[in-house]
C-alpha cells in the first residue's frame, strides 16, 4: 500500500499555518519528502488573504493592526478569511504524477474532499460535497477549501473543519463601504455558513476529528499515513519564508507590482485610469487599466478567484500591455493565453476576464 507522511503539528504560530505547506511543497517538488498530509491549527487568530487580492480593498487593515491580528497573504487564490483555534486545517501536498490524483482541479477537489465530507458524516452531520470546492450542510457552507500548484510539479490543497467560528470578527475585519452594509454582510454570512457546534449543539474534541480525518483519508485514497516530522531542510526553508511572508513586498504584492494603478495616479494629461469589477461564479475579478492613445499601457488584475498556476496572471497582464482597446483583439489574446498556458480557473471563464475589461473600457 502506498505510504504518505502525516505531519500532526497541532497549534502553530499564525504565520506558520501558511508557511508550512509552502515549505513542504518546495521539499516535495525536489523529491526530498513523500506526499504529505498536514494537520494543524493557529495558536492565535490571523487574517489570511488570497494570492490575487489587494490588501486594502479587501480588509480593514488598520483595525487588524489595532487588534494585534497578523495579516498573511497565502500562495493560493480565493478570498480573505478570519482564522482561529475554532478551525482544524488539513493541508495536502502531492506530486502531480501520483496516479491517485486527478489531472483537473475540479476533479482534484472532488477526490480530496471525500475524506473531510465523510468526517462530518461520521460526526452525525449530513454534509455533502458542493462543487467546486465547498462542503455544505443543508445549503450552508461548513468547510472552505483552496488549491494550487507549485512549479507545475506539486498540487496543494488546503481546507478546514469548522468546529466553531467567530462570525462577528469575520465581518469586522472586512473592508466595507458602510456599517449598514456590514450588517448586511453579517446577516448573509450567518445564513450561508454553519459550524459543527451549530449543527450538533456542542463542540467535538479536536483529537476525535483528527482521528476521523486520518482514517478517512487512508480509506478514500487507499493509502497508509505514517507519522513523520518536518525535515531540517523544511525547517530552514520555513525560516526563510517567514521573512518573505512578513515583508511589505509580499503583503502588498499587487500594489507594488503596479504602484501607480493601485493608487489610481493620473500618469499624464492624455492618459486615463479606469477600473471595473465583475462577479463570476468562481469569484470576483477586478481590473484597473491605464489607457493612452487607445492602447492599454498598463493593466492589473486582482480578486478572490483561483488561477492554476497562480503566477500566470502576470503573464496575462504582459500579453495585454500595449494592445489596442479593441475588444475583439483583447478577446483573442485572452483565449490564446488560456489555451497556450493550459490555464484552469474554476468557476471563471476567459469570457469573464473579457467582460470585466470591456466594462472598464466603457
């Protein structure tokens, strides 16, 4: 039977909950370690933003600072989320050549979410997998999951079993236009999300959940999980990654990539800056453009969508830079990009990117 490594890490410093799977994925891509399942949770709260998100458009950063809550950008897409000890994280790092793992992201989610779905069911909660990347109970989300690739060699999936959740704090950390709007967000969140405690009326010991997750991953993937430890190489890599994750350059990734666009700075008397947002089924897409003499001189995408591989978004920006503001030409470039780079964006199509650009041009 195929053996995977189990890293049962328990409570970690907030930043390490995101750093650890980055380091393990790098080790796996170099064939230094086997395929791995990590179980962990943060010893204190953090706010985690998606790879493509603009920090100050998504969260109330001054509030997070005032509360001493660290903000961490992850290497995976998706939206901003508040994380604390009420959640148990499962993080899977697996080589893309492993025959047990589907080649498409949508099937990858379906396959790897069988175990957490079964874990909820074993606890007496009628959970069901909801494509593309959720687990639901009677229409309410009870697990959030994200995935990505590293060097086109390793697949990564992260997710959480939600034991309890601080709805009030989740709503408070978000950037919203008004308190009235915040109240609407709070009501919507309460209606769309649930927890183990809410469904059962009591907490479940974390160790019980771990045991079930381990058993169910072994059964659904037909593997043996053998307890292991982080290697010295992984620990050293984590030390270096902590510096990166704490840096201004990483936290303000989109802002520093396009500083003038992020600030909406007027570049010259002939140039205009336009912005638009479009909500696709798989997430929000934002675009900011600098247009001069009917050409896109600079373009920045952001949002809470997923793109595989994540880093290819900058390639799309490069391809569109200098292009005439002709939507047919823009459409051909986006379609070609998807085909040549073998891009996957679950719930988001090339047409969605074309739509948001078109809205900005209008």
